[in-house]
């Protein structure tokens, strides 16, 4: 782990974070945006880190109009050249990795190794996008008409809106922004109001690179309230694509508004992820994966493990091992190397967890360990022996609560696993090839991500990330996810002296 200067002042200074910061940027910062003041609070201490002046409607309009103008220039730069600029952003992130990770930890509360991992994810997606800039391939087709050539090509889409969540305050933006940029799009980012400073720091890193390239308005930032700024973004016809990460309830609203104007959306919503552990599983492997999946980021990942299905033969042993492991979890300052779990993001998240545990008890769940508030935003992670018919199992409580559910056979486990509205990430632990292939088959997991002998958390950027059902159906990051950020065009070129019509149609004026 890189050695970090412990001084908060030094970290903020190196990242150019002021006591009061502008929250609106189109390459140049708007000096006094009109959306009011926002304090960024450190959930570890409850103290303010710095203040942000949020964007108001006029500031939003200024940023969007400048970004639109920048798109006219950016789309004409060859994709490999755009890739070179993204490579420079990746290099700049490498230079500031330790400080940016520290800011993510201070502002959001995830432990420092996770903060470092999040910034590394940004670097990795930049590298991925650089290679992609030379692989925006179209297809050629054989025409049924003599002397004709057909092919497909991909054009930049325009201005891409990115609305990110607090739990990954910088990485998810990079999944969208780095790929959108090499595709020739400009990006408008509205970050979570819980983590505005991390977004401002990233914007300043991008600005330095773009200044060296004499470009502005490619990467843009508007820190602002859901209403009016978030609403303006999703209603804006100048933004053909909106990528939203957040709750299913808000995502449904985003989807409806964007669809009503015939725009596109990428939705990364609720998880409620499950792991199935078979009798033949490597239990040590499963224990470590479940522990990280359930308490990593204090249970505030969309890929957090929330439901654990234990086959009857190993259920008692695995439950005892989990209780013992949970007793050893060190909860504390996320900047400290020994800390395994930091705080929840804010007091409201603590209240939501406590209310959720109340419902769990009312519905017959048995809390085997933890679940108590500690102090401030700190809580104990909870292990719950759940009854299959509990309605709360179908909901996502965004906190470190893990349900233990015993099952008899694989078919039963898969049915229970899939019987929730969400469908993001899933996993099975088994040494049996037939069980593994069944879980990955058409009659297995119905999630966008399905793993064998690894947990639900920790997706790599090479694979497309996203889920099904109420998770939204969106895909970001790897594979062919780049196509969402471009528009497809089919071209037919007639190099003959004839004008034959398709399907052999005859049309004559004689």
C-alpha cells in the first residue's frame, strides 16, 4: 500500500480542493454558481471537509451549451487520437492515485485499500478505452444488388449524461466517461451530493490534461440538487444518453422520463445478490468470499452479498464459521491499515439499517450476530437466520445485513435465488462440474453476472457490468458496451450505372 501523508490539508491541497469550491465546470470553472452551498461531511468523524457551491439552472445551461459546442470539435478528432488523450488522463490518475484514494475514503467512508482499488479501476478503464479507440469496428455485408456495397459504421452519439452514486464516487463515472470519450462523445457528470469533492478532484485532473491539448468542454461537471439539476439533465433532449446508478425507485423515474423523450438510458440499479454454497464446496474459499462480499464498503455496494444459501450438509458448520469471522471484523477509521469495515455514508443510512432490522425481526428473522449501532455512522454488520417466506428478502437494504437460508437441493436453491425482483450479481461455490454448469446455464442464475468459486463483488473492467430485471438491464465498462455510446449507421454505396431495387421490385414510369 502506498505511504500516504496523514495530513488532510496536504491531500486536499495536492488535489486543489479549496475550503469553498465551485461545483460547475465546462473546462473552465464557473466562479460563483447559483445553486447554494453544500458541505461535504466526513462520515468517520462527522466533520466538514470542505464546501461546494452547487450549480443552479443558469449554470447548468451554460455548461451544457459549452459541451454541445465542444462536441462539434471533439467528434472530428480521429478515435486513436482521442484514445491518446484518454491515455494521458490515465497517467495523470496514476500520479494522483494515493491522494485521490485518500479523498474517496475520507468523503465516502470505504477503507483505504478499497479507495485505492477504486482509483486503480479508473486507471484500468482508461487503459481499456485506449485500446478500444482502435477497435470501434463496423461490419461489411454482401448486397443482393449488383454493383452495390453495404457496410455499417458507428458515429459519436453526442453529449452523455452520467449520474453517479456515493458508493463508487469516481470509478463508475470513469466506466462511462473514458469509453464515451474515445467514442467521440462529450460527458456531463452529476455526482452524488454525498461525494462532491472527489468529483471536483477528478474534474481538475481532467482539466489539466485537456488544457495541455488545448481542449475544453469534453469532460464537464455539475454538482447540484436532484431538482432542479438532476431533473433538468434527464429531461434534456440535447443529452441523447443518460447513465444512471442508484436505487431502483429513482432509476424507474429516470427511465420513464428519458424514454418519454425517446432518449436512451443505461441503468445500474438494485442488487440483492445471492451466493449458493453446496455441500461439496471449499468452505474456506467460500467463507473469505462471503465475508468480503457482505461487509466490503460496509455493505454499500450494488454487488454486496445479501443472501447466502447454504446446503443442509454444511449449513451449521458454515454458520458457525461466519459468526466467528464476524466477531473478528475490525470496525473503525477507514484510513487505518487494520480496519476491515468503515462507517456507513451518513446517519440516514444508519437509520435505514436499524429500521430494516426491525422489520426483519417482525417477519421472523433471527439476528445471530451484530446489527447494533455503535457511534455516529458506525454499525455492527449483521448475520440473520432468515425464513424463506420473509417479504424483506425481496428488498435491498443498503447496509451490511447478510441473510442465511438453508436449502436441500440445487433446483430449490436456484429457484429461491432467482425469486427476487433484482438480478445483478450471483455466485455459487462448488467443486462439482454439473452443479457449476447448471448454475451458469439457461435454467440457472438469472443475473447479469454469475460466478463460480468467487464472490459477487469485484467485477473486472474487461467484462460488461450490469444486471437484469429491476437492476435495469444496462451494461457498462467492458465487452461491446461501447456501442451504447454511439449510433449505428447502415450505408449502401452504388458504384454501378444501374438502379436495381431491393427484393427485385420493378418500378417504372413507362
